[in-house]
C-alpha cells in the first residue's frame, strides 16, 4: 500500500480515474482524500483534482515509478575546522 499525491501540474489532473492508467499498472485506488472529504472505493468516472491523495494497493515498483524524479541535493559534511568558532 502507498499514498500517491496528485500534484498541481500532474498529467493526472482533470482525468477520470479510469483514464489515469492506474488500472493498466495493476494499481487499485482504495480511497481518495480530497481536502477534508474521504471517498472510499472511488469510481472510474471520478475526475482527479490537484492535491488529491490516493491510497493505493499494488506493486510497490509500479507505484514508485509514478513519483517524479527530483534532483537530489548532496549534503557535504563540514569538518570542524571549517565551522566558525563557538562563542562562550
């Protein structure tokens, strides 16, 4: 199980759940959270909106593939000699 967020600008915004491609990926939407509203077992004709959250069941690899790639920032540890001196 995983939660998939429908972000503003996503190609899923404005599509019916049945046209979203989730069925083809063997992903079942169990619950749709829209603001304070919870829609259990949403129908295929439900139109997805920005900021919807979908509680899904399916293969984890398929659900992970739906997460957009982000540029990962590398964090570099600073050595103590590069830090400013502590004040007492």
